[in-house]
């Protein structure tokens, strides 16, 4: 499973309009909903919000990966966005966030969800890649950057 296969131009937004953590999550769920990727927008939104209230998904180094398992989707879905400004996401390193991946997977399919979380975590571990993502200006640039990074690190 490649991230570039989950992320099409219709589920990428540069820049995100919202300037607060929970508004950003809602904006990103709405992106997925508008793209026809979710069966029940409110179920997805509530699942991601509930997960975020338990523990922040701000993983550090300017990246957040809000995610949840929900019956509101039939398969793993993802959205990507970059904020206009630094956002307080209550990250583990207490640093602001600009790069956000949102994932929602069905409750009966743990594997793809965990693989996607792991893949994102490994890719954004490199500062050069995070800097590249933070500087993109279009959805096509995001897809190209992710494709190149996946080829470097996950090619067989």
C-alpha cells in the first residue's frame, strides 16, 4: 500500500483554511466527504474527534496524523493538508504543526490503518522531506514529493 495511491488531488488541500486543531480536523473530514470517500461524514468526524480528545495525534516535528477507525468508511481513506500558519496541536514535543495527514479506516480492518500510520511516520522522520511538504504549493507537488520519497525508501 502506497500513500500516493490513497492521496489524490481531490483529498489534498493547500493551504488549509482553518486555524485551530478541531476545525482543521473537521475541514479535512469534509474534504474526504466532498470527494465521496466516506459513507457517513458525522461518524468519521466523531471518531476522529473522539480519538483526538483521548490523546493528541501531534507526533512532533510539525506533523500531526489525526486518525480513527470507524464504520463511516468502507476502506482506508486519507487526506493531506498544510496549514497557512503554525497550529497548536498539543504535540508531544510541544511544537506547532503545519503538516497534517488524516486517516480513517473501517473498524474491521486494522492492518491497512496501521500500515499507513507506520508509513507516514517513517517518511516524515526525515527533516528534508518535512521541509519539502511544508513548502508545497499544489496537490500535484504533494503527490510528486510523496511518490519520490516512497520510491527512495520503500522500493523493492
